[in-house]
């Protein structure tokens, strides 16, 4: 086949580079691409994906590498390739359009627009014959009846603009006392009480769901909810969704058992799951949770660090063109590598042949923790288990590894800073704090300018694309946490300056909500993120940030804005708890009244640094006394650590 090169060759994104030698004349997202479409009177294809997306690669192979398909695309369309991780704003707008048209969405995302960017048709994965039919039909319709196409595009664009848009703020009133009880009650039938997680497959680990339910179960003394959260965390840690050798979680499992993963590993999942496992470890001291934390940290240190100090975005599911090839094992491979230890190892990591996948290959899974297996098998101890894991991991490293997407995204790095800080608080292992401080230093050095404007991404020594709300929201969250743990005033000042910038450029006074894009956006719509997903909605992160910062900075306006955000979404949120879990955490914070603990900066008060939580905010003072404040009332000043401990216990 002839070697082709298109304009994506000049892009730094791994995903765009992967399409740089397609016969399709791809161009990156730009104003010039739409001007070209206008000049040539062509429709535009906006094709969105990401480097670790298996079905993106499948469609590329079936359609975009095919010369017949490419000739049709090049003749009648201006074809734009977009990395959704670089341009989540573009992805949001056209994903909304496709969901409005088809009631479903996903990646690859393929949306056709008229030359002004207004959408007319779209979908996700298309096999070759169907794709060619779509191309021919759209071209014919646009050529023979352009007025009809333009009219439909305007109607659809209006729908995109109005979707998820809160236009006017709801009047703030007292929050219903029974809202969370009702939300959890309706949620419970969708909780899998045998395998954990939801009752449907594919199963995604949804960190904000688990974090809310963990706090709710403890604060409301709901044993069944606590049991469900710990069941989920245990089953995930024992399942194939977790890399039993190298640490880190895959994006989801395709089945109800957390057994067979979709093997891509994403930084945003693992950063947030560090937080959840750390908080659960603080409560239970379950060794399995600590092991997950330690192995995930080792994976980040070993495979995900850039030379600048940031963390890479993702690792692909495929290697050598085969999904999961890097991670699965044959029985012969395990027996050859482990010798006499293979039989007990196989019993532990393939109980009852549970890990069988396909083609005489197995995914490593367990039914027991290390402690449980060693107790039942006295000839095996943890040192022995670790030795076999190290042997297989060493062997695995000789294989061709999946590609790592080396862009460093501000938001995902910030989520991971927060996770590392939670792990440090839970374990008191300074390795977590060291990496958190390294990533925070990277962010301050490379990802922000002198006006406190963030960059969204960094790759090949270049920071670019101005930040979106997820960058600001997660970074404010991370540096607020960093201040509470370290007492570093610079971290608090940075979080506060970013908050001021966000309110100036993203906030809508009329609605009391934040747009995802800044006020200099150039898309057909400004979207508001409302529903919590694998990553919580940026509005819910900001609402929690504002409540925390109101206590750290004595800014009552921040608290009022946080209440307004919650008021705007509270009606009906009990019907879909999974999609409002971070909002539910905010409501729980308001109902339980977050305490503000102000402590001296001296070392004898350090015991409290690891106690910060959504319900206890830590602030530092140059005075020699500590105070606890909640609901507008403050304690008398206290001189001794024991006094404060007693006071908090009796609240």
C-alpha cells in the first residue's frame, strides 16, 4: 500500500499521530478547516477519539486506512480529527448532538456538520459498508437540498445549546432533610450485593459513587451501605480489572464479575481510586486496600512519569494489534516461569479456572486476599507470593508493551495529586507525598501563566490549549488539599487565585452555574456539566471547592455560591443517585455542617494534618492556640492537642 502522510504529522497528540499516515486527508481542529469547507461548499466530518480507545482503532483499520473509503471522504468532506482528551470542549458539543439524534453516544464519535460547525448527522462506530452509505447519502442530500440541511442544523444546534443548560438560578431554600435517604433508597436496587458495583455490565468503577456512599454509610451509620462499598472495593481489587502483577485499574470490566477488563489504563480512574481506597483504608485498615495503594503508586512511578515531572494520560488496551495481549497468560508460560510454585500460584490466581478468557489464555484473578490465602495454605507466605509476582512481572516486561499516551493533562494530574495526598494521610508513607509534591511542582512550573490562566495539556516540552473548567476545578481541589496537609500558604493562595480567575471567566451570574469553556470560547455552544460521571461534573467539583474555600478564606459569598449551585440541581437528583453522587456529597456536607479546625503551625500539632476530610477542614494560624468552628459557633481557644481531640470526639 502506498505510504500516505497528512497534516496530522505535525501534531503532538499520540491519537492524532496514529492517523497521520491514513489516506484520509485529516486536518486538526482549526478555524481554517471550517473556512476551507465554506469556500469549497463541503460538509465537515468531526471525528473524535482517544489513543487508548479499542473501537477507534478498529474503525481506523476498517475505514480510514481503506483507500476506497478515503477517496470518498477526501472528495466530498473536510475531515477533522480530534483527540477528545486534548479538546474535551469539542467532544462535549458534538457528543451532545449525537446523543440528541441517536439517544446514545461513545467513541469513536463521528459527527458531520455544515461549514459553520452546526451538526447534521452523527454516530459512533460504523463498519465500512455502512460508513460509505452514510457518506454518499449525506453528500447527495447536501448537494440536492442544502436549505433543508441548513435548517435542520440550526434546529439541532439550538438543541445542543439548550441541553444541560440551567438558564436562571433557582431560589435558595432549606435543603430537604430526607433527600439523601430517598436518593440512596432508590439507588439500592441497582447495587450488586454479590459482586459489588452496579447490577449491569459493562461495569465501570465510579469513584465518586463509592466516595459518597462511603461517607454516607459511616455518618448515617448505615451498615448495609458500608458493606456494599467494601464489597465493591474488595471485588475490584481481586478481579481482572485490577492489574494483579503491576498495579493500576483498567477502565472497566466487560462482565458482572470484574473479571475481563477492557485493558486500557487511564490516569483519571487511578488517581480517583487512590482517594477511595485510601479513605476506605483509613476506616478499615484492610491490608488489601493498602496493597492496592502501594502497587498503584509503584505503577505510576515506574511507567507514568514524564521527565518534566508530570504524569502521562493513559496506556492502550492493545499491543501488537491484539487487545490484552500484554496482560494475559497461558498455563505453559506460568508453569515454565514459576516451576514448583506454579501449582499453588495457579490455585490462588485462577481459582476454579475462574480467569479463563479465550484462546487458552487466562487473566489473573483471585477469590481471596493474600492474608486469607496464606492462612488457608500455611506453606505460602507473602514473601513467596511477592517473589512469584516479581518473576512474572519481569517476564512481562520483555513483551511488547501497549503504547503509553505521553501527554500530561492538567485535570487528570490534579485528580492524582488529590489521590496521592489521601493515600499519604491514610498510610503516613511519605512516598505518596513526595510524588504529589513533584506533580504539584510540575503544574506550577509549566501549566499556568502569570495571569493564573491554566494550560490544559503538555507534551514534547510544550504546554498548550488554554484550560477548561475541569482543569481549574480539579487544580483548586488539589491545592486546597495540599494546603490542609502541609500548611503551605502558597498552595492556598494559588487555589484562591485560580478560584477568582474561574469566577471571572467561567461563571454565569444569571444561573449561578459554571460553563465548561471560558468566555473566549469559539464553539457553537457553551456547555454546563451537571451530571457526575466517571469524573464528577465540573460544577459539582467547583461547588465543593467553594464550600471548602469559604472556610479557609472566611468568604461567605463562596458558601452562598456553593448553596446556589446545589439548589439548581437538587430537584429530582434522588431519581439518579449515581449521576449526582458528588452533589450528594455536597448536600451531606451541608447537612452535617463541616467543621473548621484552626491549628498552630508547630510540629506538635501535626497529628491533625492527616485528619482533613470533606467534613473537617484544616486551617493554620501563627497563634499558639487551636479552635474548632461549626455552624457559626467557635470553641474557646485550646492550648493542648488532647483538648482538641476530646472536643472533636464529643461533637
